[in-house]
C-alpha cells in the first residue's frame, strides 16, 4: 500500500543518512571531532520512533480509519422491509435503515462458540411473509460474546432499544465465517432459511457510530503526533 511504501522510504532515509553519519563520525573519533555517541543516540532513537509510529499508526488505521472508509464507500438504504428484499439485492449496503416496526426475532437467535461466542439474531418485519414453507431471513444482527450460545438470549447492541431499527454492516472479514456458522446452526434449529445473509450491528444511529470511527482515528493520530513533537 501507499502507506507502507512511504513508511519504508522514511526508514530507508533514516538508515542511509543517519547511519552513514554515525559510521563516519566513529571513524573520525580520534581526530577530536564531534562525540560519536550523540550521533549513535540520534540514530537509535530515530529508528525506535519509526518503529513505534509504524506499529501504532497501522493499528489506528486498521481499527478506526479503515472501517470508516469502508462503510462510507458503501451504499445507504432506507425503509427496507426484510420480507421484500434479499441479501443479494443489498450486497453493497454499508448502512441500512429498516421500515417501521422492524425488530429482532430474539427467540430465533443463536450463538457459535470458537474461543469467542459469535451471536446472531434475525431481523424480522412487522408484517410476516405470506410465503409457505420455512421463513427466510437474510438480515442478521450480530455481536461478539453477548449471548450464551446455548439458549436464544441475544443481548448485543441496541437489542432493548425500541427506537433501534438500523444496521451498520460488519466489515471484519475474519469474523464473517464464524457468524455464518452461527446462522447455519439457527437454520437447522428453527427450520428457517438464510440463503444470502448480511451481517449488521443493530443500533439506532449508524452514522454516529461511523463518525466515532473517524473521531477516534484523528484523536489517536494527534496523540501520536504530540508524543513525537
């Protein structure tokens, strides 16, 4: 990526410029020149500063800036009735505002445990589908370690908030497969279908959460900048 290329270029500059100065100073130490220890100290601290900046900057980008950019690059859908849309139709959704009366079908929730417990609950319409056969649920609220996994006791996000009827798209690729396994368990346990599940964090105001990602990213960037000034 551009960030990694730039960081490596800065490291190369530090190593070449300061490294060569340190070597040259040590070679002239018997000529009564500048004490080479100061150049060595400057070289070592510059390398340490680069390492800390790269590690914490990368972590800040992955945790805050990347989720913000990913969600903002996706579409926003409003007044979505879960019975009228499939997951395939909204695959480019970053934020979804569901129709009035949409709620979580908590009795159909499930958890899959693999070190952490991956919890899911289907998003249900206020007007159930008239289709015969197993009910289809393609929109699922998710959370981590907020259910037992043994009984339908989903308590993730704004599950108790009666004003919550929106979802923020799950962007973590490393978690998606485990949530999919939890959905498959729910399909088998409750005789329901989820052919193309979309995973969402259930909340009242997704935009506030997205803005918090950006705010945290800038905050940690300023803290890091101040630490090196």
